[in-house]
């Protein structure tokens, strides 16, 4: 009986290791875990890659964003339905699709902190010139717009870590920008 239990436990342990490899439990960046608090990515209101002209209402906020192209120039409009305020940001860059040239970081990304008022922010990532990539963070509730404006010589990447936005780039120092600051 004792060896039967030992064999059964070993079998169960082996099954668990095969079914749930340790890599599955490795810590991964938190692209928005509302249970932890802090910023989360609003995937429904965000667009990754090459973004076409469109209007997107950001649910549970007073905002909408619109991308408009006129005579080859793209402009991002952010509107606040409560106040009637509008921010117009000329892109001066282009967004691309795919994994090459870090295009997978391009797009318009909406970041919010659930249940906290006036925390909606819009992250715009695009390519500028032959190689550079640029990231701009627009937080309509803050006085200065954009809040962050960085350009990498070849790349910009971003992620949400512990409810904060971390932007890394290979341009002028500092090469890491965190928002919001504690």
C-alpha cells in the first residue's frame, strides 16, 4: 500500500509538471491587471500598428479620440464630452504594421486607472524619418500636453509594470521614463 501511494504521488507530481510547466508561473509584465491597482491598457479603445482614420469612444470616460488625415497629414483629436475641450496633436510621423522595424510598438493606446477619475491617458507611438521612433503621452486632465515626448534613434518600447507606464528608448538620456511618478 505504501509503495502504491508513493507511486501515485510521483505520478501526480509528474503530471502536474508536464501539464503546468514552471515557465507558465514565471513573472510576466502586467499589461494591466486591475486587481493590482494602477494603470491598465484599455484594449477595446486602443489600436496597434498602422491606424486608419476612425473615431473611438473610450467607454467609462468622458473621452473619445479621432484620427484624421488631411492632405497627407495625420492629426489625433482627443475630445472631452463633459467640458467640450479638444486637444489636437499633429502626428508628424507614421505608424506601420508587423514585427519588422519595431512596428509592433506603434499605435494609439488608451491607458486608464479603473475607478479613479481623470486618469485617462493616450499613448501615441509612431515612426519618424527613416529610422527613429517616437512616443508621446497625452493626459488631458494634466496641464502640460504632451506629458511625455521622447524619440529613440531606432526604437521606443513601452510596457505597464506594477500599474505604471515604463517607456524605454535609445535616444537622449534618460533612456527610461516612468509615469505617473510616485
